[in-house]
DNA sequence: ACGCGCAGAGAGGTACGACCACTATGGACA
DNA sequence: TGTCCATAGTGGTCGTACCTCTCTGCGCGT
C-alpha cells in the first residue's frame, strides 16, 4: 500500500540544484552568452558537492539551457524563463520535407485556426489583420510575403490561447521554415496563400470555427 | 588559424558511454521493463568510472530511455531503437490535465483516424477489430476496457502510417494515461467509448475519412 | 501454520579529493 | 613587433568512502 500524502522520499538533490541554478541565472540578471561562475565556486555557494552540481549542469546542458566548454567555462544559452527546449531540437532533426510532418502540421494549423475563431479577442484580431495587410504590401511590391505570412500565423497561434499547441507548432515551424520559404517562392503561390489567409481571417472575425 | 583536422580529437566520454549503453541494451535484447546491471557493474564492463557512467545514465534518463530507481535499479523504459527521445520527456513534464494538451491530443487523434481511413491495409484493420473485440469482452466482464482501448488506439495509430504523428501521440498519451484511466472508470463511459470506436472502425472499413 | 517485523544485502545518491585535459592569457625572447 | 610557451584557471575523469532507499527472507510471536 502506498501513502500518497506522506513524504515518502526526499527528492534527489540535483533536481533542486537544477532549479536553484535557474533562479540564480534569473536573479543575477544573466543574459544569453554570459558566463556562469566556475563549478567549484557554484558548488560552494549552493552548499553541495561538485558531483551534484555537475549532475544538474548535465541536465541543464541537455535541456539546451547552458553550454559547457571544456577549459573555458559555463555559458548561458537562453533566458532561463524560456521553454520549448528539446522539442525544437528533436523536430529539427527530422527531414522537414517528410510528408508526415506536413500532415501533422496542417492538422495543428487547422486546430489553431479553429480555436482562434472561438477565442480571439480584439487584440488578437488586430494582429491578424496586421499580418494580412503586411502580406498584401509585400506581394504588390513583388516580394514573396514571407514576413506577413509569419506574422499572420503567429497571430493566429496567439489567438488560439493554447500554450501546448503554441510550443508544438513553433517547434514544427522552426523545422520546416525552409519548406515554407520554397513554397511561397513558387509563382502565383503568394496570391493563393493570401486569399486563403483572408478566408481564415473572415471566419475568425465572425467567430465561426468552420 | 585553426587546424580543421586536429582540433578537439577527444570527444567527452559520457557521449560514447551513452551510445554504448544503447548498443548494450540492444545486443542484450533487453525489452522495456527489464532491469539493467548495477551501475558499478556497468562501469566495470565499459571500462569507465562510475561517475562517467552516471553522467551517461543521467542523459538517458532525461531522454526518457531509462528509469533510475533509488535503491532498486535501472530499468529500460523504451526500446533503444525507438526515436522520440526528448520529445516525450518534454511533453511528459507538462501537466496532463491541462485542457490545452487535451485539445491538441483530440486534434491529433482525429488526424490519425482520418489517415487510417485512407491508408489502412488489411493487417491494420485486423488489429483494430481485435482491439474493439477485446474491449467488448472486457466490458461484458464488468471491467473498464482499458486494454482493448489501448490496443485500438495503437492500431489506429499504426494504420495512419505517419511516423511523426505516431511519436507525438505516443508521447502525449504516455503523459495523459492517468486521465484516460479515470475517464474510462466513470459509469457508462466504457459503453459510450466502445460505441465511438465502432463508428470509427466502420468508417475506416469503408475507407471514408469522414 | 500463518503473519508480522526487523535486519541484512544490494542498489542508487552524495561527498571529497586528486589528478588529467583543454583554453586563454601574458610575459620572455628573437 | 611578433612569436612562442609557461602558467593559471576551468571543466573532465577517476576512485573511494559513506549515506539512503528498496527488497528480501529469516525468525519470532501468535
């Protein structure tokens, strides 16, 4: 029988060290690229052995938060408040041209649009309009409309108000950015894409999850 | 000027240990749930210190490949040939009760069913039928139909023939397994769930992506 | 015979301390 | 002025000792 409420065990030290290192980086106002104190120093300050500290560093390294350079030092890679670490890395390794990834992506984009339609507020709407407008300007200027396209998708994602979806789709997009570029560069594609975005926009305005 | 051939000719030990542990698990024909030899034994066999071995284990743990239990041993969680590594870990950390996750999950399940309908072959179909049948048996026996439910979903996922979707959904499900359990335990829910599965099955039989 | 409890074995977790390997730096020397 | 190299400082590895937790089985009491 298990006692769910009793403190059945003390959590491992390295997890708390990991968390405290994040706090430290935040409180010391460290920015990406800054160097952290040496391992021995950090271990002393946190009151743990160097072994435990190195375990925590290993975890943070795998998460992509820090870069540990032999003989040089430990450097902060991202702001400790960011999320999405391993996900993007994993998806980036897959071949972006994989039709499988495209299918998943499309499905999630559809979900985003659907959620956006029912949840959007006026700010979200303004951002989406801004994206479409920007895309128009780019296209009449003979460009491919990439910036506006990105703005629009970002706005839709924001309007969906779903953090999991947001992280997932951001990661997938990062991995398939090349594809989007290539696609939009095809003749006539920007115009078609713009029209599709207008349709979505109209539906979102009408709060119709179509 | 840097010498492109000579620079860092000594990669970290723990990376190679990590890889060798994967090989070991594969060659020893270990399956998920099996226990690995003790740390001291593994370190001796691989010819490295226990510290380095533990670094590698830490990495594998974060990847979600192994489960290290204090006082008990190290257990294999997935087949070492699987992919998904960091993805599952990331999704697993999120709160499974998050409505956001549920929305994404439902959307992907729908996609899976849709793809399954158009791509399924006879083997896939047989597996799906088996799942539903198992679920029926469980329910008439007064159980909750969990095993059959899982079999069915697995079969649908297989029938979709989309590796990215497969990895993603497996990861999400692993994190929300408790929810599914709780849901199926509610009175009347198993019957409703079974009916829904029958509908999906019929559509897949008819190759109708509904 | 049965059930309970406790001690031991074996596993992972933590801590030091020593030494190795790499990087950057600055002074000595040509 | 430019090059080389000794050195200090940092992460990387190792070995050992000891702590904590989990599981198991023996022995005692009932």
